[in-house]
C-alpha cells in the first residue's frame, strides 16, 4: 500500500510541476513538454525491460529511435513517381546480393572445414565481391533518383499511407534490426555490448544521413502528414471560435493547444497500453525467469534455461518499444532530421531516466522519463535565472557576467550529470525501486 | 615449540563456523601438512592463519609473538610467506618481475635471494624474461613458491601446491619443498594428496569437519590404520 | 617519375594524416586501456577528460599570448602543455575522490562504474561548455608548416606536392616521446611494475604489500597526462570544439578494443589500424591510378570504396567487426568480468 501511495504522490507532483509551467509560462509549452515526456517515458520503458529485467546494456537507443523515424517516411510520404522509372527496383536487388555475399561468408566461416587463414582470405574476397557488385548495380539508379528534383524529392518517397501506421511499422523495423544486432552481439560482455550497440546506432545514423535516396539525408524530410488536424483548419471551425471567446485567448493559441492535446491523448493511450503489457509480462513466468537469469546467470544456465534466446527476446521487445516511440517523436515533429540524432540526447539521457526512475520498475521509468525530460527542457531557463541571481550585484557590462549568462544553458549538462551521480551514490534503486516479486 | 602456531581457532563465514577449536602449527625447519576430506576446513585454516579471514576465537603466534590482529601484509613483514591455491602469480609479468614483486616490501638489495630462488628452480632462471602466464602448470607453481620466498620468510604457507599438476611434476615439487625446509624455512601446507604430503612431513594434522581428528608425525599417521582407511584410501 | 608522383600522393593524403590521427587515437586509447586494466571499467568520460585538458591548454595559451610571452615560431600550446597537464591530473583526481573511489571501495560491478562514468561525462561536458562555451576555438599559433607543397615541388620538380603541417610534426614527435616514457615507466621502474602487477592480480598485489591507493593515484596521473596531450594535439591539428570530443570517444574505444583492451601495445596498434582504415577506405584513388595506369585503362568515377562522409563510420564498422569476430582484439587483451 505504501508503495502505491508513493507512486501516486510522485505522479501527482509531476503533474503539478507541469501545471506550473502552464500557469506561469504557457499552456502551449506545458503541453509540448508533456508530449515529449510521454515519448521519453516510452523509450525508458524500452530500456528498462532490457536493463532492469535482463541486465542487458543497450546503448543503441538513438539508432532504434531513428529507425522509427525512418518508418514515418516509408509509410506516410507520397511516392516519388519518377523514382520507380529510374530503376529503383534495382536497389533492393543490389542490397540482396550484398546480403547473400555476407551470408555465404558466414556459412564459410561456420560450416567449412578450411583453415582459419583460408577462411579469412575467402571471406575477404566474398565480401569485397558482393560489395562491388552491389555498388555496380545500385549506383546508377541511386544517382538517377537523387537527381530527380533534388530540392523537393530526390528520394524514393513512401507509400502514402496514414502516418499512424508508421508507429507499429517503426516498432517492427526496430525489432527486425534488433534481431540481427542481438543475434550477433548479445554474447558479448556488458561493456562491450554497450560499446557495440553505441557503434551500431552511430552507423545507422550515418546511413540515414548519407543515403539521400532513402531518407534525403541532411536535406531532411519535411511536411510529414499528421494523425491530427492542422491548426489552420481548426481556426475556422465554429466550436473552436466559441472556445476562443469562452477562454478569451487568441485563436492561434487555442488551435495549437487543441492539436497538442489530441497528440497527448493518443500518446497517453499508447503509453498506458505498453505499460499494461509490460506489467503483465513481468508478472508472468516469463518475467520471473528473466529476473532469475539476471540475478544468477550461472545457476539459471545450469537449470537448462536458454539464456541466449531469452535475452534475444527481451532485446527485440525493448528495441521495438523504442522504435515505436521514435516513430511517434518524428510524427510529432512533423519532419525527419537525421542530424538531430545525438547519443547524448537520445541514448544517455534515456539511460539517466531509467536509472533515476528506478531500474526494474516500469512506473519508475515513466516518472524518470517525465522528470528528466522536464528538467532537461526547464534547466535552461532555470540555469539562466540562477546565474542572473548570483551575478545580480555585478554590473551588466562586466565580461565575466555576460560570459556566464551566455553559457548558462550548458548548466543543464552539469545538472543532469550531477543528479545521475547523486542517484547512483545515495539512492541506487531510484525513485521507485524494483518490486521484489 | 611451534614457530607458527594457530591455537584453538574458531572461525567461519557469516554465522556458520567452519573451524572449531582447531590447532595447527609447524616447527622451525620442519614440514607440517594439514590433510583431510573435502570440506574439512583445510584451506579455511590456512586463510585464517594468514589473516585473510577474521577468526572468532583463538590466537595465532609467530615466534611466540601474538599476531592475531595483524593484516596479511604485516604478517609478510613479520616473516610469513603465503602461496594461494589459485591466482597465485601475475600472469602478464615476466618471471623475474613476479619474483621482484614478491620482494616489493623489501627495500634493500635482494639479488642474493633471487640467486637462491634461481638455484632452487633453475628452470625459472632459464625463462626469467618470459611471461609467467605462458608457463606450464608446474612452472607456474614454481613461480608462485619463488615469489613467496623472496621475502626470506621464516614460514612458508602453501595452499594445495600440487593442485592441477601431473604426478611427476608433483613429485619434483615436493622434492623442492623438502629442500626449502632443509634450508631452515618452516613449511606449512594443505594437501589433497594426503599420502604423498605425509611422506615428506614431520608433522601431520588430520582435520575432519573443522576439528582436529589426529595429530602425529607424518610417518605415524601413515601407519595409523584408521587414518589409512578413512583418508588415504586403504 | 610517375611512380614517385603516385607515392608522394599517397604520402601526402594517407601516410602523414594517418600517422597524425593514429597517434592522437593511440594516446587516447592508451588512457582508456590503462583505466580499464587498473581500475577495471570502461571510462566513457575519457573524451571529456581530453576536452578538459584541451580547454586548459587553450585558456593558458590565451593567458600567455596576452602577456606577450612568445617562443619564436613554436606553438604556444605546446609550451603551456606541462601546466595544463597538471590541471587535467588535478581534475581527474578530484573526480576520482568524489565519484569513482566510492564504487571501487564498494567493489561495484564494472557496468555500474561505466554508468557512473556517463554521469561524469555529462558533468564534465557541461562544465567545459560553461567555462569556454560551445563554439569553435582555433589556438594554433606560430609557424604553420614544416614543409610547404610549393617548396617541395620546387625542390623536387614533381607534380605532386608534399605538405607537412607543424601540428602533424609536433603530434608525431610528442606521441613518440610520450609512448617511450610510458613504456619505460611501466617496464623498468618499480612503481610501473607494481602497477602492472596490480592490474594482473589485485589480491596477490595486496598480499605483496603494494599500496592500492598509490596505484590509483599513479593511474590517474598517467591518464590525465595522456588525455591532456591527446586532446591538445587533436585540437591543434583539427580545431577545438567541445562537441567533437564526445564523438571522439567511440573511435578511441574502437582503437583500444581493436588492438586488444588492456594491452598498451595493442592500443597503439589499434590507433593506427583505425586511422589508416578510415583513410584508405574513403580515399579517392582516381588520381593515384592516373599516375600508374596507362590512359586508356583508367576507369570512370572517383574510385572510392566509401564516400568520405562515412569516414568516422569506418571506425565503428571495424569496431563492430572486431567485437564480433575476435573480441580480444589483435593483441590478446584482458577480459575483466
């Protein structure tokens, strides 16, 4: 009972914190923060099921979130008609050839009885051959596609389906990639796994940044369709105008609040849905076994439980959840911008959320997601306020003061680092500790 | 009179006592062996005497001096050498560096002891620039014993020196142990191969379930019918 | 003549930049390897330690230039290096005292220490941006070139020019000096040997009377020195921006792991493997073949394996490949559970 009160109290305080923003800054900002809090929470849930339940260190959040973003393009953007005339069909064909060369080299590695040296040489040539064959096939169509009206398209485009479909597709895409990553790297020790997943996620971002035919690269994809109405359409609706009169605030603001509120509702439904599924999973024998493996890998292994398969399952599920959240984020932004994917913001910040919320507790991850995102956004104005307070007696023309004020925004990195360190030191179980079941 | 004397030791992990009023010791220039079945508390006795494990009751004396409350490093300074059963070398250091680390706390010139160790184990001199981790099991044990000898200990404590080496290697290792004792260093060891150990021992302690069962000379224990039947396989 | 031209081309675009970048990576990887073997965790904050060292160098350089202290055409940054090394060491020691020490005493799992190092990374990154700002800083002064392309062409009469920037020369020479010093320390001095002994077998080191706190102190002194020098050299050569140092951590980890974590020689080899693969894979060979092939054999295109946009990604690809095929690296490293 105590625990439940504790959780309710924490969520209530979080709600009050966000309301403060509504009252003192603006409701628009409050809702923006709230929506991103929900997305952060979902990403934290994805990491929590991996780290909290199975002890898997996944530093690839950024990559999976970006794959979710890519799903937005593939699902919702209109296809570039001329791209298919330019020979787009050859691209998957070329990629398949490269994949075949990789698979056959893996087969040579595992099945053939040759000496290691011979295997290295054969595999080297197999992969080089596959690679150049692929390049030979896909380079001309890629060049042609990227030449099609590069200011507007220059890429394949998508399937022109409703954007909301991209969320589950984003999850599936992330799950598919997670399957391959997990298959090859889950046997590694935890810190190698951390570095490997971080490296792979960087590779994913590099591909999205540079393969213009797929994602337009650094030219970004703008104007993604929305699952909710546009502000401009709302502004002419009679009921919106009536609300404007009732609350006595400008129509532009009320329409934007309505849009954000609709996002909030959809996001909340998804968050609660994922939370419930995870809670059920954790209470099931599957979840118990997972924790048994985490707490005592050796004896669980001796009992004949297939650790590798279990770890792979949990890695795929967690990554899929991050993929869904990544897709939602891109939809909310309305654009896909590969350069914004930074490990600090996407990977490490999410990890801070999970640790501070409480590893192994889903409610903890949610509160961690809310709290950390809130402070990530708000510590910028807070830092500015703090610096101007302590320097208030110094004259405005002072170089040191202006320098401090200029760089005050960076206090938030220090702040995040400090609360992570304090939590790890003094409350390593986090705000809502794992429930011993 | 014992040089190293663990008197009525009671100790264990958490609340469970592994040893109960157990007494072991070794005299100057002699070899003493602690033998007994698995789980008898042999290694625990070694660890508690060296100070790696806190004892609840009893006292430990070295040369009539009470050393019960000293840290392991301080016991090394007092003249005790200890060779753990596993992880008893520095694998990526060369053989010579391993020996030097044994003499780490000695600030004076230790070249004479180094010569002594190399005389005792000529193969180590031959391989002194090789990484210790690359040596064979028996050679590694020699490095471990040599490392412990580098402080010129009065007492050398060996925890299962023959673990993981072949019978032939074991025999030559035991030969070296006899040589060490003849040079005046007391040797207290724990052994799984009770028979071979008792053959070279002046004194033997048979432990069972953390208690002294028999204490006698090595020869006498080997002749004791009960001991033979229960612990030496007939 | 054509062969010579093609060789100069390769030297100019691959060998000299590769040696420079490789040295910088190697120094960084040595820092990571030493913390990994002695203190037993993967230090994600190492990039920020490098950044901290570079920031100290820049601030001191400004102070020296403002006070008109000059040393001919020699870069001021190198002159102030000893001072900024001291600052970096002090910072590392403070962080150890207030952060890492606790987890060492608790004997926490290495993955916990890894997460702790991420906290340190955030904190240090913020501190640096707070002090010096996030912008680009160029702090190279003095003579820019040891050898200019124009002079080289005049001297040799070749078509291709060879350029050696002062920063490249300084990087390579300083790295060689530092590495020789480090290996001398580790292999020849009593303290260095005891440090290796401690990383090999902590328990036995304690029994041998090696003082762990002293080992930790020396570890941070070495790490701070390596981080400061590596960071400063990288900043001198490219330019200093706090943001890039966060991204430098991964190529450095790649270098350490490719060479075999825990093995200092491996870290150096790893640094050069990474730097040369990046350059070799993203180099456009068209001009090279232009010199050595007859005209009608010359194929179209740039003859590039991967576009230069993927330069840094190459290091990640190698990292992932090594982790999958041979996690112990080229030189067998230590695996710490």
